[in-house]
C-alpha cells in the first residue's frame, strides 16, 4: 500500500505539477493578452477621438484664399501653444506608441500560441480579411504617420518656417506639399495619402467594433448600433481625410 502511494506521488505529482505550471502559463499568457487587448482598445478609441479633432482642424484647408490661410495658421498656433492641447498631444504620441508596441506583441503572442494553422481554417469563412491583417494595415499606417509627421509636425516644431502676419505659416507648408508646381512629388504624396486612408478605413472597420468587444462592452442589445457606428466611422473619417490632399492637388494643378 505504502509502495503504491509512493508511486502515486512520484507518478502523479510531477504530472499534476506540470499540468499546473502549464495552466498557470496559459492563464498568465491569457491574462497578459487580455490586458494588452484592453490597452489596445483604449488607445485605439482615444486615437479615434484624435482623428475627429484633427480632421475638424484640417477641414479649414478647404477655405480658399487669404481667409483660409489666416484661419489655418491661427488654428495651428493655438494647437501648438495651448497647454491643455499640448498635454493631449503628449497623450496622442504615447497612445500611438502603446498601440503599436502592444499590437506587435499581441501578433507575436498569437503566432506563438498557434504556430501551425488550424486545418479547418478557411480564410474568410472563419474571419474577415481585415481582422487577419490588422498588423499589416497598422504597419502601413505607422509608415504613413512617421512620414506625415516628418513632413509637417517636424517642420512646424523644429524647421525653418515662413511667417505670415506674425504667425508661423503652416498653411503654405501644407498647401505647397500637395501643389505640383511647388513639389515634384505632390502627385505621389497625394496617392500615398489616399492609399494610407484606404488602409486606415479597413483597419478602423474591424478595430472600432473589436475595441468595444475587448472592453467587454458588447451586448446583444447594442451590438448592431456599435457595428453601424464602426462602419460609418471607418467610411466617413478616412474619406474626409483623403479628400483634403485630393482637393489641394486638383485646385493647385
Ligand atoms: C490627410 C490629411 C491630413 C493633413 C492635411 C494633415 C496635416 C497635419 C499637419 C499640418 C500637422 C502639423 C500640425 C502641428 O504640428 O501642429 C499634422 C500633425 C499630425 N498629424 Fe496630420 N494631417 C492629415 C491626416 C492625418 C492622419 C490620417 C493622421 C493619423 C492617422 C495624422 C496624424 C497626425 C499626428 C499624430 C500629428 C501630430 C499631432 C500633434 O502634434 O498633436 N494626420 N497633420
């Protein structure tokens, strides 16, 4: 009997211990994946708010002539000098960083957790193209954001800026960027912006609804409303953004 107990302990205990460790490891991964998803959702929704604000400001580029130039420059001055907006800007930069880093870590964790593709995985039957390519779309957006900030943000903050009526003339920098008579790459830049906005639209189409799910805010009663809001947001915001470089290019060509 004693011998049997010993063998039971020797045999079962390591098994149970290994099982316990595996379970702990799995729940640990699960926990960290869940907190990463939570952070992705929060930073993603904050960036959606940023997009709305940024778009409203940029829509002033549609105002033609001197009035548009003054309005946009005053807006840019306010955005770079108001202390509250400055804090929002730092939160925006931090959100972009967190969203990108967490996104990469989650993609790597998902790949490690499932090194071999499910046999039953049949692409669009199990998930949408957008959901399977969020990292790719996000990377395209990251490349866009970095080049975009180098072209405008860097020039505004650290570059040699022209001045108009005592204010930094960001309007001229922006409009000349999409003007084929001022910038030989204006056509390519316009195309890059349109391509980036298509990527953003697909990224948002999945990301918007997914964020609500990750935050545990999915409820059968509200799911169709969230789905509709996601679809509308992912269509309206990127289209409005894309229309700015197209408008600036065509009206200055
Ligand atoms: C397509 C039309 C767009 C135009 C004309 C535009 C224009 C500008 C300009 C002029 C600035 C510099 C403003 C400043 O430093 O105060 C800026 C900053 C910035 N833009 Fe855009 N932008 C566009 C779209 C986007 C999109 C789609 C994103 C994100 C995906 C984006 C992300 C940013 C960020 C993160 C900054 C820095 C903001 C800050 O310092 O608070 N922009 N943009």
